[in-house]
C-alpha cells in the first residue's frame, strides 16, 4: 500500500515529466527548423513506456499472487479453527468416558 501512494506516484510523476521535457525539446527544435533530436538507445519515450508497461504487468501478477496466497491462508486459518474445535470436543468426550470408566 505504501508503494502505490509513495514510490509509484513519484515514478509516475517522473515519467510524465520526462515525456513533457521530450515534447518541449521536440517542439522547440521544430519551431527553430532544426532536425529532430532522438534519445540514446533505451532512453526514448517509447522505451520508457515499454518498461513502464512491463512494470505494470509485473505488479498486477504480484498482486494476484499475494491475493491468492492471502485467500489460501484464510482457508488454512479456518481449517485450523475447525480442527481445534473438533479436538476440544473429542478431548471433552474422552474426559467424560475416562471419568465413567474409572468410577
């Protein structure tokens, strides 16, 4: 939860700032009739977008895995409570039978 409200928000703002700066440079070059500037390999806005999309997909898969694990743990917790309840009843029954047999 802290990631979504902290680091992810900062990274999104940074990504938007980079896109804005790139567009600003492109506009100024175009207005001055200069040739378009291209970013070094791996640093273009498309490359950043591709990396961002992969990050989003990885986050989605991780969240699904965490939710699945949480559901599994809830089921296990329920089964433990159910088993504990049955063992309590069984121990009570054993105590009653022991008392009966010893008297």
